[in-house]
C-alpha cells in the first residue's frame, strides 16, 4: 500500500467511524439527558451587563422547549474514544494498524488535552446551569469565572508550545514566518480567549454544529497540505463527531452543544491554528465566530458608553436577524454559506501565502 493511499485511509476511516459511533451513542446520551431533565429551568432574562433582555428571553424560551444541554459531550467523547481505539488497535495488530494511529506528541497530544479539559470544564458549568442545588453557581459560572479558567488553560498551552515544542512562529501570508520570541506566550493567550468568546455562536438549532464542522474541515485541509497527517486526521475526526451531533441538532434539536461543546471546540481550534502556524487566517476561516463575538462586544460597549443605546436589537448578531423577522433556518443556512465561503478563502490564503 503506497503512502498516499495509506494517508487517505488514515484521514477518512477515523472520520467515518467517529460519525457512526456518534450516531450509535446519541440515543443513550439523550435518554440520560431527558431522564434527568438536563435543560435550563428558566429563560435568560438578563444580558451580560445585567440589564433586562426581554427579546433574548423570548427567542430562547428555555423553560418552554425543555431541550437538554450537554450535547457537546457527544463530540469530545467520541473523538477521545476513537483515538483510544486506534491507539490500542495499533498496539495489538501489525504494521499497517500502527500507521493508522494518529496520537503523536508533536501533533495531537496538546489538541487532545484541550479538547478533553475544555469539555470537562464546560460539562461542570452545564451541570451548574441545569441544577439548582448549588446556590453559588446557580445558573452556571459567571463570565469572569469562565474567562479565568480559559486564561489558565491558555497559559498551559502557551508554555507547551514555547517550551516543550520549542516554537514561537506564526506565518503571515505573503510575508513569511515571524518568530515572536517570548511575545508568543501573551499572543497565544489572547487568541485563545478571543476564540473562546466566539462560542456564543451556539444559539440556534444547527448553527454551531455546521459552523464548527466547516472550520475544522478547513484546518484539516491545511494540516494535510503541510503533511501533518496526524493533525489532519484529528481535525476531520472531530468533524465526523460534530456531524453526528448535527444530525440530531437540526431543528427541532434533541439537545444543544452548550458549554461542554463550545469550550472544548474553541480551545482546541486555537491549538490547531497554532500547530499549523496559520493563526493569522483564523479570523477569516472562523468569520462567523468573529461576527458573533464582535457583535456581542460592540453591543456591550455601545450600551456602556452611549447611555444604554444598542447597535443591534439583540446580540449576538444571529439573534438580531431573528429579532427582525428572519426564520431561524434562514439565519442558520446563510451563516453556513458565509462560513463555507470564508473558510475556503482562508484555506486558499494559507496555501498560496
């Protein structure tokens, strides 16, 4: 079997297995989530700045829908189990099986770490959201607490790149490599926190699943072009897991991605972008995340410095389009289209730049 064929199988096979594994595990997961009523008991009534948010409350209607959170468990758990399966298979069976394993120190250890750690932290936050048993965390961790946790994870990630992987480079398209030296550490931390803020894209059935699958597909292509086969396989295997989630998240959703999914995926996306040294094109490839995060930030700043005046009817921007009368499916599919177009543009810039 030639190397090209083997690499192709290495990328496609785990992706396919992840999809079917996710499809098989979903009934078990949703049975548990519905049995224990893992949904918000009240709609969001306050904005991040503490002001009343009647439009947001009307759009979400959590207490009426009774749709469970924690759907992101499917994405990171299936990804993890698939990696373990191929690693164990490589230990048991011969040479070809060992070549199909994609767990490697320089390509997949760190993204796997952030995927699992982010997923577990988000899972705890989701538990606080759906449970009224712990008064201190009622309704979930505050934005400050979540950002503090992301800050700590970003320190670990920056240290791993700078010390363990001995890298501080990013590629500026059409210019070349730039060694940032020690400044790589705060830059990495800033990017991870900013990317995490894009997790607010999770707000309409099917929206976040489609967007994240597009983004990770783009970076899978970039990694493949760099001959980072393990990293490419990792990205596409996440895509397979997300597509299984998306199958059940298309309206009407059986569950939501929620914090355990968005934290896991946004933190991992940051690591993948730096491993490919293509973090500069991240805002292009992940434009929908930028729009969601940016619109929320602009809304907060406008209300703070313009005496309560808003730019959008409601933020993030995808909810603004809902508020002006767009059906949810139209918002979702148009964001998918935008996501595909700009992901392709980002890939092209990364490949020729």
